[in-house]
C-alpha cells in the first residue's frame, strides 16, 4: 500500500490531509464531497486520525486510479489477457510438439498461484495478543449507522469439505473492543462456510486482512466461481504470486503484504447479534438484522501500517469504479463460458450494480434476447439484476442519450417487456418479500421483420403545455421535461399519493389531462423530491420499484400505450409490510464543521455538501421511515 500511495502521489492523484479529522462522520463528509467531484476527485490520505494509523480512502475512486490499482492502462485489457490464455489452453493439440509448446504457459500460470511461506510475515511486525479494535481509526460513516464499521475488509474463511479458501468483503460493525458483526448475506460463500461449521457445532476460524496491494481488496469483491481462490485472481492481475503466512491464533493463512490482520473466530452455536443499520451502496440505509458475531483473538500489523477504508452511499462513490472494473474484466469470461453472443456490458452508476444492467449482443435469431436474459439471471451474482436491457450490436451502450433513443425506436411496449421472479439482492428495499421479487428484461433488439417504432417529436408548444397543466395540479410539486426536449419520450412527475389511491389511476388521469400523444413512460416520484436532475431521478426509480408490482401498461384517451412507473415510497397504507429505509445524508452539524475546515484542508475550491440536495427526501424515523409518510407534505 505504501508503494501504491507513492504511485498516486507521483500521478497527482492523492491529497494528504494533515489536520485532525474525526473518523466519526467527518472523514465521510469530506470524502463524499470529493468522490462526487468531476472524475471522482482525488484519493485522500488522512494523516491525523487520533490513532497511530492514517486512513487511505477513495483510492480506487476513478477510472484512472482503478487502472493504477490493477497495474493496467485499460481495464478491458485484463479481460483480453484472460481470453488469450483461455484460447491457448483449449486449442487442440494433435501431436507431442503441440503439447510441449504449452508447458511455458502452464509454468507461468503456476507462478501466479498463492504460495505459503514460513516464519513471521511483514503483516506481523507488531503483535497485539490482547486485542483492542479501538486502536484502529474505524469509521462511523453516516449519522444513522448503528456504530462504527470496518468497510474494506478481506474476510478469509475455509470450506470444511474441500479445504478451499474464500476471500469475501463483508462489512464489520464494532460491538466492543474485541467483537464485531459479520454481515454476510445468505447467498455469499462466507455464509455457506458458516453453515458447514454450524452443522457440526464447531467454532469457525476467520481472519481479516486490511490493506496491502489494492489488487487484493479488488479480488475480494470479484464475482469468481465458488471454490476459486481470490488470491489466484490477484496473482494473475499482478503477474506475481501472493505470499501467504499462517496466523498466530488459528490455522488460516493471510497475505504477507497486508497492512493489518485481525484474527478470530465465529461460534455458530452462539446467538446472533442485532447488526446495523448501515448507510449502504444503494443510497439508502440497510436496516438492522441478525448476523453472526466475530470474536477477535489477535491483531497484527506492519510498523507503519495504513488503514484502508471506503464509504458507500448515494452514487456515485468509489464503489462505482470497482463495479466498472468488474464489468470490464468479467465480460470476456461470460462470453467464453456461457453467452457467446455477448458483445458488451454496461452497469450505470445510478443502477448500483444490481438494479440495472445493459447487455449488447450479436443477434442472429428470434428469441435470442430471452435466451440471454435467462442465462444472465442464472449467472452467479448476476441473478440479482433487477432491470436488464438487451440491445443489438448497432448501438454504443455507453452513450446513454443515443441508447435511450435506440431503445424507444425498437421497443414495442406490449411485446418487449419480459417479467420474471427470482432472487433479489438482500439490500433491495423495494421488494415486498426480502431478497425475492420480480425482475424486468427489456428486449430492445431489432425484430428483423418489423420496421422501427415511430417516435413522436415533442414540440415546444406541447412541452410548455405539459408544464402549465401539471402546475395546476395541487398534488404535483414538479415535472421534468428535459428528456422530452431530447426527443426521448419519458416524463418525470413528483406527486403526493393520497391514502390507498392506486398510482396508475392517478397517472392515467394525468396523461388524459395533458393529452400529448407519444409519451412512452411516465415515472412518478415522491412529492417534494428535487425534480431537476435526471440521474438522481433514475437512481431513485431503480431503487424504489419492484417491476411487476410497480409498472403498468395503459392506454389513455390518446390510445398511445404508455408505461406508468410508481417510483414513490411504499408504505403499509399501500399494503407494503416491510420497513422502508431513509436515504443517506450527513447531519447539519457535520456539514457545518467541514464547511468551516475546508480552507485548511488544501482540497482546492470549496465544494458544497452533496447531502444538502437530498435533505427533502428525508422523512422522520431515523434509518427507517415512520409509517405515516405522506403527512410530511400534507
């Protein structure tokens, strides 16, 4: 990590902050402002944290820094290297000479495998047999968090049946000086290992590594097949093996080059702990639930260790660039192993990885989009994709404006929407049932035999009329017509839902009043929401809908089919039984403190807190919204 910091500094990608900044809330507020700056801002090294350890954060928070972290100039290049190796390994070899020629490749592959080394490791220069987690500058990220959280841990566990190692990234809430939560979801490998130990009533050894080469942390987030060692991926990307050393208080191995190691165990016979809430990458709080307790038995670290951290929240944040790396690196393996027609993939930051994915394919037969749809929903963590759009090869899916026009040129609403039910990410707050619900695939590929769908071109007179008429409605606080001006038939309206009135009846009535043919999608968002920023509206819409429940195809008096999308909050008034989380914002005191300190931080021009524009989205209740949500605006 020290080497990575030097690289960042040499590339003018890092700012050192020497003034004391409180790890509780203040580091987050500064990082949130910087990470939402153009291009992801700079990496930040907080040198005065009130502990012996500086904090490095936002280190992978841009495309350029993500490339620096993985030692490449182009994230797509790593996938191409995988393709080259795959094709060399699977190439037919008809004679002995052909088999001999592959030996150098096999030797090279072997040189990237993790290697056990004997003796004391660099990560064990300082040993704390009586551990105290308070020695570390663990962040409290957001005001309604249940406590302080370790946010960039590499959690190392082992499969009881085949002895394979897994490295996952699961947040860890500090309960006391030597106990944390272990927030692994039921779909994760760490949870499966936990179930194995629970079945035989045996304590489960766990080790947590912090820092070291940033490729280690990235590999812990990568969607590798089960029983594939994440440190093998790290070795492949870095082109050198990861040296592993044995822990002192259990028999797991940890990376020799890590900055900090936390050793311990989980007792599966122990009662679960109430963990959370936590300001999560969805931009909403993930609400508290029951998770295992991790007991710390030893802490070791380098003499000059750096504590790595990240924050998540309303996008974009650092995790958007980690997701971008995964998108680019794993595109080619998906093509080679399961979806040969896939050409490209895009995960927009507003879609927070699992809410939205765009897939480009080489379409050669009818029904191919549905074939790809089912393959994606059956592919590891891709099963959590809530909204999927599949296009043909003729569009640049990374140009959102062109993509939107392309979709509406090709999609027939009554034909090309495909709903499915299956697993959803456990952090999805919109589904009526935890971690299960509906998903939507939009087939935007051409149909071969039919001409493109004719689009309406909205005139200035029509758009002005829409704005005028919506202003006359007392339950409407705003309308966004910016996409209509770009000839994209999507209209956003912020609306106050009253009692049990169904959303599409309100939307249908509104469409009949404005009477402008050609609007394809009417998206209803909460009354009082800032309606001016399309990217924020898209993020809210992706987060707040369960597709089959919240999307209706109707024909207003214009006889032009239109989708009405209910992207408002759900409540028990609407027969939604789960608690609804609040969005994540900093508190006023922290914002004011950082405003006053900004000039001394040497971070350049003053940056306003991003939280300010989201304050209107907050409802009483803390991390979760109180029941009578609509009363705020009545």
